[in-house]
C-alpha cells in the first residue's frame, strides 16, 4: 500500500482534532482509502499546544519552515488561519511541490484568485471542504455530486454562533444579551463576538460558496452584511405570530440582473425546512436545475466535525496522488444477522379501543407493569360512559418482546374492543 | 482532453433523464470534469422509448448484446432495473472490461455480494449513487466525506410515495385512501402501490445504506418491514396532539446487541428535523462519531434528480479512468460584481413604532403605495390611544430601492416615533 505524507501546521481546535483522527483511526482510514496516511509532522510555534497533544519527538515541530522545506512531505494541512503566515505557507508549499488542505475561509474569500492561480502554476491542488459548514460535505457535493447542475440559489445558515443566539431568543424567549452571554458561556461565542454576530464570518463563507456554485467570484467588499445585534424579542414574537422564524441567512442567487449576495436576518415561514435548523447547527439549502431543492445539515464548527472534513480532503488527495490505489474499496456485503425485532428497545405509542368505564386504565397499566413497561403519558379526551373510546398511552423505553407480551394479554381483556394500535417513537 | 465512452441501457424515466443531461450539458460537463463524456449508445428494446428521445441513428440500439460486446464502450449505465436481464448485463459488462453505473436498488440489496465480487474479480467498478435517495449524495457522502466516521445510526425517509401520503394525511387531514388516490393522480404512486406503501422499497434502500455505513450486510429477508396502510387519521391526530408527527422511517443502528434494521411508521417529535421533511421529499439523518448529527435532504425520485446522481457517478469514473485529467478544476475566482442591494426584490417585514390614532395606517400605506409597494398583512395587536405602539406590516415583493425611499419618507411622519425596523422575508 502506498503512503501519503502529511504535515499539520497549526494545532488549535481543528488541528488537534485532525491529529487525533489520523492517530486513532490510521488503520481504518488505510482500509477505506487504499492509501496509508502518514503524519510526518505536527507543527505549532506554541509549545503548550504541542505538549497538550503529547506529540512524539519525531513529529513535533516548532518552526513551519522546517515543514515547508521537507521534501518527503506530500501535503500540508494549513490550520493557522488568517491571511498572513498562512498565505505565505500555502504559496511556499505549492512552490515546493506540495498539495494543501485548508479550513481558511478568510484567505479563500479574500485572496482566492491569487491562491488558486498559484496552485495552478505549480500544478498543485488545494482542497478546502472544512472552510464552509464544518463537517457538512457542501463543497464536495457542489463540485462533484451536483456536477451536472446549474445552481440558481443558496440560502444558508452558516454561522453557528448567530443561529444559537437566535434559537435561544426564539425558543427560550431570551433577549439578545442573555442569549449572547449563554453562547459565550457554552463556548459557542468568542469574548469579542462581532465577527460572528455582525455576519462577517457568514460573508466569508457565502463568498466561497458563490464561487464554487456559480463559478463567479464576488468581492467580499460587495457582500451586503447585516448582523443580528439589532434584533429584539419583539421582532421574534411578532414574526412567530404571523408564522415566521428569524434566521441569519447568507444568501446567494443567480438572477437576470446579476448575482445577489448578502447576509441578513431573515423571516422564514415556519414550515420551511431551514426554519427547523436550531441551536449551533448549520445548513445549506440550495436549488439545482436537475436535482431541485436540496438541504445539507450538520455541525458547522467544533474540533472533530471540522477535522472530519479536513481528513476527507486529505484522503481524496492521497487517493488520486497515489494513482494505483483502488477507486473506492468494494463494499464487502459480508453477511451478518440483524438483531431480532423482539430484542429492540423503543418508546411506544399505544392506542387502545376501550369501553369508557372506571378501572380500565388500571387493568392496562398493570399488565404493562408486569412486563416492566412504564408509562410516560396517558390521554383520554373523549368521554362516553359505557361506549368505546380511544385511550392513548405513550411508554418509556421498553423491549419489543415485553411489549408484545403485554399487548397480547391486554387485547384479551373484556374492556378492549379492537386490536391495539402499536407504533414506535424515535426521539 | 480524454474521452470516456458511455452506453445507457434502459430509456425509461431515469435513462431518458441521463440522456438529456449528457446531450444538453456536454460542454459544461467536460469543462467541470476535465474529461469528455461521449454517449456511444442509447439502448432499449422498446422502439417507442427510442423514438421518444429522437435518437440519432448512430447511437440508437435495440439489442443490449450489441452494447455489452462493443469494445469501445468504457462504461455501461444500467437503468433497466430488477434482478434478471439487468444482472446478466452487469456481470457481462465486468467480464468485458467495462465499468458500470446503476440505480438498481433491488439488485444491490438482494445480490450485492455477488455483484461486487464479480466487479472485483474483473478489476472493474460499479457506482450506485442513484440507488438510494435519488439526487441526494448520500452514498458518496458516506464513502468519501465521512470516511473517518463510525456511523452509529441512520434514520431515513427514503420513499417519497409514502411520505407524500403521510404528509397529505397530516397537513390536509385526508384519510389514507384519499391521500393514496391523490398520490396516484400526481404520479407519485403506481397503480399497484404496494411496493412503496408496504415499505419494501425502503427496505431495499436501507439494506444498501447499512452496508455502506457499517460495512455489514444484513439479508433483505431479515429487515423487519411494516407499511403505512394501517395508519388512520385518528393516529395522526392523536400524535399531533401530543407533539408528534408520523413518518415512515427506514432505520439502521449499530447497537451492542447487533445491527437493528427495520422499516416502520414512526412517531417523531415535531421539533426533530426529520419531522419537517414533507411531501415527496426524502432525507437521511445520520450520526457519525466525528461529525455528530447530519441530515441530507432532497428529491428522492424523478427523472432529472435521479439522472443527476447517475451523471455524477459517470463523471467520477471517467475522471479516475482517464488518469491525466486534473483532480478537480481550479475555481476561477474570476471577478464579477454583485447586484446592488437596492436592485434586489424581496418581501419585507416592517415594524413601525406609531402613535395609536386613526389615519396612521392610511398615511403609511399611501407612502408605500406611491413607491409601488403593496401590503400583504397588517397587524396591530396593542391598543393605547395616543401612545406609541408597534404596527407590523408585511409587504409583497418589492424593490429594495423603492422600499428605502418609502421608509425614508415614512420615518419623517409625525406619527412615527422610532426608526422603522426592516427585515426581509424568504419563502
């Protein structure tokens, strides 16, 4: 099996996540990719960060020049961020014949043209799945899965901090300040949160998405950007009353008059699927002329989700650079038996058709109880003494076999007039 | 530029969609892929289907043996379906050195082991994105984007017919028969709908997803399968009252006791993102140990969405088989100007802070009207004569520049006591 030599530069949140995946899952990745990823160097000028990962002496590196000049390194994973050192590192990597994987949205949004031109000149590649939407495979989906589509619009929630704040304001009726404070407490917002809540981070990301989706590149300066600091509880309440939720959307559209691109707090109808994207989750909703509407939803930040995207880029590069690797490993279709349904645990919804008279619930709950099944909710809305009415019971987690045994006995009770309706609940 | 020679076999719904994309978007695809896809043959034994596409004589083929024996064909796109002729075609294609792209879920679910073993023996590949979830890139995401993840669970809505019926029952209060009839009328359900509504189609698809996600293959016979024919309006109403919706879910989980795999109508809490998947849409909700929760949502069937997935597979194969092709084309970052915000059309939410007295709404609507802006909703809930109260106005589509001009004038009115809050609405 061929080997692809990788160096991580920058051991912060994402870098340490990448390090852990490459270390803990080396053999899994080799099996799935048909290429072995060897971590040759893990570089950070902060000794504390190097020590935190317990790096072996053979891979710990302080000075990034050592990495960029090492001829055995095939690929540099740039996770420093920003447009200074990171940019120089990437340009030098190309010159020295190395491919690059990055999560650097600011650099690509502001200097994308220059960076990709440099890659092309050196016949190198730069992959950047992690730059937008963390663990969500939006870049790959746009470039590969949707290859035959003209994308006409993108509506996206691509800042988890802002979405978390708006969600707390909407669901928990907090005001902006309370919600921001909670976000900071939970680690979703920085001490200075302006980058996120003013929409600048979203603007970076929608600039990249617009380039990839439309093949057209709007200057970051031209992206209209309105943050969420002026949204107050009253807006959220009024929107709710008329059937809307407020979300910070990053929007890009191809229209007859040109490309529309902007970041703005937006009212969305509650039945729009984006309205259900809550908390720190991200989602990208797009329209392709072939596929129609599509949504990709997931964790937009955080160490391991973002690292997962970085690692998928490393593997993609490795597979192509090591040309003898198989395209994709064959699914094994190795037979295995499924767990029997009776051994499954679930919550249940039960609709009993019962004679409306005292004592019925007690008989039913006693038979459920004998099978170790406990009840979470009971509902009987209709009252018709002596007649058949529906009695709804929701259970806590129970084994299917116990439930079936209980229902078998319950359905024999005199007070039960029809076979009981049994459905499972997923949380 | 290298050329990859493709034959489509089966010119039904999906096959004709693939034909149209390859024909209409040949140069776009070549530009994006760095390889030229040449359609060498379009084969169907039904002359009507061949004629419907107006095929040129050079590519119209009646007999599939002609295709499978043609040495210049690199890849056969099998869109016949089923386990008879389709299976023989695929096995013969491998023997003759051809790769295969297919949407054949029944074949992969029931004979996957045999088919992939044959591919491996001949060192050929079979790609099958379109077999699950139509245009949704779930197979590629699982195999490539989530390469570093252990997937622990999949909850999926992967039958559009069943989801359409349940949606109509839930939102429009139809009974099962009415909803089925409507689905048939709209072309979402077959004359004999049992394959979809009994959950068999979902069972095929979850078998494939389980193999790809877990690397473990449960026999189709072991997949517990409960359809939706026994769901009645009462269940949907009661579920609604306690905060749930009912969806036909295909579920696969890795648990300590083994793999759970089943298709069942399921109660889902209304705030679960899958609960918002309505109509004929499909969605796959999964949990990876690195990425956390993720959802992929889109059109699960239909000619062009499914064809979009088939074409992405063709391109992926072509790129790797023609090894000199670039990895991925470089984003151009060719500068373009964004449309000016003032030229954008949108619906607007306006919150005016007005003195509560007669005539205020008339003043405001008159100034909006002068700019050609019409009102869709007005709401004033608080009443405090002579005091400041919020007045909410939703507009129809209007140009930003007109809106700004109107607001500028409105904010100068004596009855307006604070700057007007302006938010945009997306539908």
